[in-house]
C-alpha cells in the first residue's frame, strides 16, 4: 500500500535529491526518500542485533567465576614493559 504525504526539505537536501533524480540514480523524489528510509531501517536492525550480541557477551562474562578471571598484568604486562623500555 502506498500512502501519500507531504514532506519539507532544507535547500541542501532538496538539491541533493534533485541531483540524484536528475542523474538517474533514483526515478523520483519519493524513490530517493524511500531508499533513505529503507537504509535507516536496515541500520537500526543491524544496531539492534549488535547491541543484543554485546548484551549477551556481557551477561556471559558476568557469569564467569572469579577464580577464572584473568589478571590484567598477565594480559598486558609484557606490552607495558616493552612500551616502558622504548621510552627512556
């Protein structure tokens, strides 16, 4: 279903869309706006997936028993020593 609506654009946005329509990138202003909305929807869906994965990873790490924690000095100690040695 298609719904007709009225939109207002800044001069800058209008020029950009008109240029894209004029060069054949989009068939119409409506097609350009639709493509932009689709891209926003895709970006939002991808962001939601990434945030959900991050939340899952944080929850998994929070369930790690303390005796399995890795000491920061063990992980980055050698790198810190190398940096310190290179900066006399």
